[in-house]
C-alpha cells in the first residue's frame, strides 16, 4: 500500500484482527393488548411503547398495567407494549390484533424494534388473554384432488379465497409440497385464518411452470389466529411466543395445544389467580411464565428454563392441577402449567409445541437462537474485507473463541467446533462466497430424574451385628 511521504515512524492499526462475539439481551418482553374502541383515541396505537420500569406504565390502560405487574412481580425488565383497538365486531378486533406485515401494525409492530430507535428486539412475546379461544371456522385442511404436473417449487403459489357469499373469511395461507416429477404431493396450511362461512376456493398457479393441479379446502377447528400470526413474528425475531390455553378442562387444553406444532410457541394453561382489591381474579398465565423466564435470563442465563420457580403475586390457579397426575398429563402433551406439592405454587414446564423432540425444550431453542445471532452479528465485521489468510484465520479463531466462552458459561456442552467448511471452492471464492461450519450442543433441562432404590440387607445387618458390644452408650 502506497503511503504519503513521511520522515519518521508511524503506527497504523491493522484492519486484519479478531472480532469479539457478544450475546444480546434475551430478557426483553413484547406484549400486545387491546383497548376498548371508545378509548382508542386516548392511546398511541400500533406503536412500540418502551416500559423500562414500573413508573413507565403510568397512563396505560388498567388491564395492561396489570399484565405488566404480573411480569414485574417476577423481575424488572424491558417491556415493549403494542396497543391495538378493539373493533366493532370480534372479526374486526382480530384483524386489528393480527395487523399488517407490510405496514408493521398489530402484532407485526414488534418488527419495528431496532437498534436505530434504541429499542432491543423482544425475545419473549405474549398476547395475554387473546389466544384462549380457537376458531371453528378456519381452514383446517386442503386436499389435493388433481396432482397436475411440471410445477416448479420456486414458482408455484397457492391462493385461498372466500367462496361466493362469504364476506368475513380472512387470513388463510398455504403452500404446495411437490413430488420429484413436479406434481403436487400436498398442500400445507401455514395460517388457517378465521371467519369463513363456507369452504373457500383454492387456486394453484404454476406461474409459467406446471398445470392441471386442483385442491379443495375444508373448514374446521383451527389454532388461534393470534398464535398463528405470532409464530411468524417470533420466527423473524428469533423469539418465543407464550400462548394462553382455554382454561377449561385438561382435555380442552390438550385439544387446543394439538393444533399447534411450532418450536416458537410455549403453551400455558390454566390461568392464575391474583388478588385485586381484595377479590381473587383469573389472569393469563403467559405473563407469569414470561416474567419467570426473563428472571432466569437475567440471573442465570438463557440456557436456564423459567420452570420449577415460585411465582410472585399469584395466590392460586383457576383450575386445580394435581401433581403428578394432572401435571404429567399436561406436560406430556407439551403444556406448561403449575403445581403445588405442599411447598408453594411452582411454574412447571419447559416445553415448546414442536413435534420434533430435538426442539421440545424452550431453553434449547432459545439458546440456539442466542448463539446463532451472536455469531452472525459479529461476523458482519468481516464483511467486505479481502479474503486473505489472516482474515480467514481470524474468523475461525473468533468463532472458536466464542464457542469456548459459551461452553465456559455453561450454555454449551463440551466439544464445540468452528472451522472453514469443506464446501468452499475456487469458483465460489472468486465470487466472494465463503463457507464456515460450526457444531455445538445446548444442555437439555433435566426433566425426568430416575433413581433406582435397592435393599441393602446383607451389609446393613452385618454392620448392626458387628457393632454390638454389650455396653449402653447414652447420647
């Protein structure tokens, strides 16, 4: 590199150096609530309201302050509140909650949280009390009636539209799964929507590749639209969405949970009881679980589960849960609940709604997110640097050092690896594409402790007989 003339010594800091990998805050809460239509003009709607301490909640609706109180009873943490107006009809209210992805309204308003506006990304999402009912008029399934042929997976689209005369159905989306020959194998419902008064129509478009496929949709009981939309937002934010169950019977809770299969959703049931002005009132459990998890994050780390903890501010449950009969039934069906073994009420559950056992634990999912985000953000520092041996070595060293630090903190089990991937090739390298690979494992929570008990007849009686001396010792 040519430098201007200088007589003497100069020191220039090399740009080829390590980068430090740091974890981001995982305890920030994102909470969406509705306000009565008559009061909507009093508040900022579809806007992030940053509550950093109890005093910041002043001026918010009383029920919102109560949900914040449930969280702050456990720990003081940042809460991003989004308020939306109730509508003139339940469907209108639901539409306001779900909002618009492009305009970032409703539950999508959480996507506005960036470093540019000084707000951390929310990692613990909830819609307290807004997920308790499951519609019976959503798109439960789409059946392929004609498979067609020649479809391209990158071009095929599936559109679900209202049937003639239906004026309320909304929100259903789906995608196609193809066979190797380009025929349609299945249609997967991504969002079931709600409000359909008749079975909607399904259109499969090849967009220039493929023809002949047809399918029909059937209405039925589907997951809460708020959960369905919350799953998508949680996926983008790498967050966990805490959903409240119906708080009816155990069987009803299981039926509602069975509609959800995402590792991004933690299902909570039943509601808890809080004393308000001397009266016990049922309140959403999601705020308690979120508060406990935020407490774990801040005190022990993201790899600790917000379970087996005594919740503050809770006097009981709205439905009895016996240990272990009821709690095992609920936990086996991936429902997080509460128990009381005679030593106080405790949060009891570490479960996501994932159908894959690899992602069944909340702390495992969240720790993977935390590690991946930390590495990804740190490696932006290397973007656009020249592909020199020094820079590539520094990248591998940075990755290895970070994983070693995470192991030392107890977030990861021993044996992590970070290296240059075998996928690299000169043809990709000359285009600026470089591959790295990392392996690591997050410790699973210990949920099933099995202790084998044995009789010790021979040793116990032999020791007893050998200790007999004929003398009495008073203690």
